[in-house]
């Protein structure tokens, strides 16, 4: 679904999974600085939107999600995962209940598979699940923003800013009022700085929540059964995850930024050393320079210098080994 904000001056379309919104509007660092200062907005209208209604919605979702939501107060934001039977991450949901409906935004293109799973688990519960992507756009206002929020929007307030579930027909007019817009690259650079994982970027087919630091924020350890809970409990109580998320400061003298999937090695082992991890997301930050998130083997020393391809990289701990 192509955003109308792509017609704004300077808009350069994003590619890949973020296709449909702007990568930037002509000045990546200016857009980052604006968001860091609490001004502007980010068009996330390419993200999937799922709505769950019905009197059993919270109790039912509580049985399926990794998060404790049975008593979720109206207006309180949370996030949750859906795991496979083996505890691998399949979906990430960013939720808020408005008192009548649970609204969730999810990664672009994942809403159909998510809804199919939810529909298969309805049984006798009084719930209805709907894909609202076609009529609802997600807009992000950064932390500190004083932009007015229209009454028609459902607000999801987090420490990183507010996500608005906005009627899609109002997107263009609201952006003109609350802008200037910042592209997805600026938003992603700040996400990397904040060490926040993203489904499909920091995850692969075998990722478990512990590896990314999602315990607590998206996984509640004292709630009842859900699919994949056995793996979560076993790793939490008896072991350690095989990999851990790290934040990398990359050598700023390199012209090219190491892309997602670039292999990591210990600097002391040289270019023929064994692979100990890989880049998941890289970005150029307006203050920190080139940075990245990466997954490395748990036993890699936290102070070990690394190389990403040919680029030197220094670690910063996100998930403790």
C-alpha cells in the first residue's frame, strides 16, 4: 500500500520490507535530529494493523501471547510475541486496548499469517479478529512531541514516543499539520541506537526471546501457559541462550556500511577466522556515526574487537552473556 506522503517534495521511496513509505525526504541527518528533538512524525502506514474486539478479547489473547494482558488497562501500551511450539519467535505485536478494541501493529505483510493463526484459535471465545490495514495508518510521534492528536486516533504511548492508529483517509492532512515528516531510515537509526529489536531484522527462523532482550518488555515470566513457554522457562531457569544481541560502533572511515547478514569475526583471528555472528541492522547515526545491531555467539568476550566483513567493530553489551 503506497503512502500519499511519497508525493511530498524530496521523498525517496524505501525498498524491501519497508516499501510503500519514504526512506527519507532529502536529509537523513536533519530528519534524525528532528526526531531526537521531539519534532516531526514518521509515516509507518505500511505496517499491518490488526484489531480484536469482543468481551473475551483480553482473556483470549492472554492465552496466546507471551505478555500478561488479561488485565491490561485501557490506554496502556505493551508488546507481545507469538512463539512456535519450540519457542522460536513467529510474530511481534505492538498493542494497546482502547476499552473496546485491542489494536496491534505488526511488520508489513505479516498480518495475514497472524490473523490466520488467531482465527484458528478462536474456539468458543467471544472475539472477532479483523485486518484494519486498509483503513488504518500507523503514524509515529517521537518522545517529547507536542503535536496535537486527533480525536479519531487511538494512541499507543511508549517511552520512545506515541504510535497513532489513525484513519488512513486523514493521513495526508495530519502529516501537513504535525510534520515535518522523517523517513524510515531516520526512525531505524534511532531504533538501533535504542537497542530495540525488530522482527525479521534481528530475528531468523531459530531466534528465541532471550537472545534479543525481549524478556520483560514482551515476555512475562509469571503468566500461565502459552505456546513455546516450555522453551522460555527452560532457558530462563536452566541455561543461557546460544546467541546474544550486541550494539556495534563501526569504523567511520569506511565508505560502505556493512549490510544485514555481513559476517562477524574476531579481529585477532583475521579474515580467515571463524564466523562468530552477523550484522542484523546497520545505520548511519547523526551523532554516533555508523552503528549496527548484531547477533553473536554467547561466549564471545564482551570486550573482544570484531570485524564486520572488512570493517572494524567495537561491542557494546545489550544482552548479558
